[in-house]
C-alpha cells in the first residue's frame, strides 16, 4: 500500500534521478588526464557509442555547465566528454598555462588521450576561443564539426578597429572584483551580466540557479580566474577564424552582454562553413536559460 511516506520518498528519489548531471541514465563516469606540464584535467564521460562530442566550458565555470546537454546527447547515442579547464572545477590549479596556446594544447591532450575520432567539438563562451586556437595551432586534428555557443571567438576588446568590443575598463573591473570579495562579486556578475536573471527566459534563472553557478565558479583557483580574463579579453582571434575548416554552428543570444551579438556575426563571417542561429532577446547564459533549445539545435547539427 502506498503511504504518504513512501510516496514522498519515491517522489524525492525520482526527482534526484532526473537532476543527476550526466546521470546514471547516461552511464556517467569520470577520469583524470595528465597534460605535458603535469596538470591534471578532470574529465566527465557519458554514453558509449555514436558520434564523439567534446565540450569546453565558459569562464568562470566548469564542465558542469554542460550537464543538461551532455546527458541528453549521451542518452541519444553520442559518446560525450566534458572536461574542466586547468585551474577550474576539479582540475588541478597550476600557476601558469592560462594563455590560449596552453589551453589548446590541453584540448589536444584530451582528444589524444581519449582516443577520440571524428569529433564534434563544442565550446561555450571562452571555450569558443580554445576551439579556434585548436584549429590554428593543431590543425583541427580529429574534429569534423564545431559548435560555438555564446562564443568569445573574435575579439572582445574595443579598439578603433573593433568598435563592437568592450572597453578595457570592463575587464580591469572584472579582475579587481575577483581579486576583492570574489564570492560577492561573482554572485552579482553571474546574476546581472552572465545570466541577466531579470530577463524572461524559457528556463528562468532562480536564486538557486545563481547559487549553483556560484558554487561552480568558487571551485576555480584565484590565479586562473584572474589570468583568464586577460586571455579572453586581449586575444584577437579574427586572423585565425579562416583556419576553422569544418561545418560550424554558432548559437548566440541577441541580448548577450559580455559577448555582444555583433561579435558573433564577425565570427560567423570569418568561418567559411558557418551557420549562425540568433536567439532573440536571449542572454549569455543560453546554455541554461534556453537549455532545451540549445540541446535540440546541437543534436540536430551533430546528427546532420
């Protein structure tokens, strides 16, 4: 007989199962990969066959930001890997190696050590820059498709020749905020800028969502969090975009604050085989705020 107690217990268990990132439903497992400078990268893996998908993540987060998409793709038959960038999440925190050459070398190591072939490589925000550098530095080895989601993959810094970028003072302010009361600063940045939480969304951003993202961000080392601001703000990827030689899907919100839509259009124009899908009135946090749509668009692209 079902009692109130068994009903509540069963309901909680079911809810917990649905909430599991890259869950048991997706046969999740994790491992660590050692890079050439002995940095250890935490790698999450789900699924067993089909197209291999490798996710790189946004600053200042970790692979966990991709949990919804990773689990869905694994359950749909893909072999999915998502790793924490050096200095972030559960990866080790060296004092150096936060330039894009080193970060793309880390990505190359992940691809080599997992034995991945015919890869769909998907990057979110800063992760988009890692993908572009992987093509220009490593020739895009083993990659057959690329996805750039809210990607910082052109040039973020405003200059006379790049008027759609952001003022240098914005990035100096980010570093100062992180070096001060980091937890308070990042909470505000995630809520007001990254997710733009007051903006209507298909999957609304709640205080619990911000707490979850802040918890992820606070796993990162201070050195990594600060150093990567210089990397993603001062690196001009525009001359490298032509090296991205595979079909590439760009998903980008038109209301993105940290990576304005004009920059995504520049990225799309620079990649010969690109398709840009603009999410109207959507923020930088589209992986969360429009998670089902992002999942559908990526799945359709990967399967095509």
